[in-house]
C-alpha cells in the first residue's frame, strides 16, 4: 500500500471550502483554556466541514501563534465568532434554529451511540472547559445532553478527543 501525496488528496481551497455544503453543526467552546486544544478543534471542524465555531469566555481567538500550531490554517477556513459568555452564544444559536446539546456526563444524558440526529436538524454542540466541563449556567438551558461512553479508569476524554469522537459520529449519521 502506498500513502497518497498531498497533491493527490484533492483538498478544497479555502474559498471552495467556504462555498461547499456544511455539516449543520456549530461547535461551541465554553471557556476552553488551551490554545493547542482550540487549534486542534478548528482543524477537526475543518475536517468534518462544520458550519461554525463559537468561541466563548476565556477561549482565545485567532490570530494567535499557539492556536495556529495545531490549527494549521483551519482558522482561515472555518467561520468563527467570539461571544463574551457561552449563554450569549446559546441564545443566538437558539434564535438561528439550532438544538442546543451539551457534551457532558450528566443525569439523564443520552449515550452518543443512541442519539439519532434528524435529517433536517441543526445542532450546537457545547464542549466545556478542560477542568470543569460545560458550565453550570449553560447546563440549565440546554435542550439535550450527550455522553460519550467510557470504560476505563479515567473520568473524561480530552476536549479535542471528545470533539473528534462526537463530530465523526454526527458526520457518519448525517452524511452531508
């Protein structure tokens, strides 16, 4: 087996990416503190062609060298907006017709493999702070909560790993 060369991958240009159909998902970063995590989530969001990223609270904003180390240019392709609080982002996304879903371990959460997105649904997926998770005030206003099943000794996945798992699942179930 031979690995493909970069010029064989037929990747979209930034302009082509902006014009193409998107996965009807907004990624909301609720006070994510690591700029490497932010950059990695930009890159993952580009890979799955999400509609937008909402950066909230202490979440750093591009341009920044530490974000770009892992984003590798995805801050140029993925539409993003900054909100002072995650509640402001949730309010706007709800007005725009998104179902608000926290990715968190919580009472009455739905396991990721059991969640069935609707064909015409739009989803705002909220990923929380590396230590505290999705903020309590946001948990009070969500429409649903999705939990990633875990079977080891640790209590959580890294926020980037969580984003990759959930975005892949939504992409596979919604197939744009």
